[in-house]
């Protein structure tokens, strides 16, 4: 590692070696939970709309949503593993934002 990346790493460490996180990163982390809640709300609105106004069965409408969530549950760990395993611009090894 070069000296600039060492300075970036030291910026987020205290004297005793404990890492700390700025407040804006904590808010960014909680954004994932907000995205899940927004998705749930949009799914409920979609189910209400498709059942009440379009006349599509709720089971059919919710199955589309369920299939998307299951596929996301399969692909997310795979992509996370690939990002963690291989270094690069967005990978973990030596990457400090």
C-alpha cells in the first residue's frame, strides 16, 4: 500500500486501534433498512391496486414480488462474495472510501 492509502486507513482509527465510523456512514447503512421498508410499502400498494382496480388475483400479483425477492436472496450473497474475494475499485482489500 502506498502512503496515501495508509493515511486514509489511519483517519478512521483511534489511538488504541479501534475503528470508528463517521455519522454520515451510519445514516447510509440505515438506508438499506429504509429501502426494504419502502419496497414493502410499494408491494402493499401494488397488491391493493391490482386487486381492487385491475381485478388481478392477489396471489398472482404477490407471486411476482415473491419471485423477485427470492432471486434477490440468491444473487446478493453471490455478488457480496465476489466483491469481497476479488480486490478492485469497489472490493474490500485495501479499499477505504
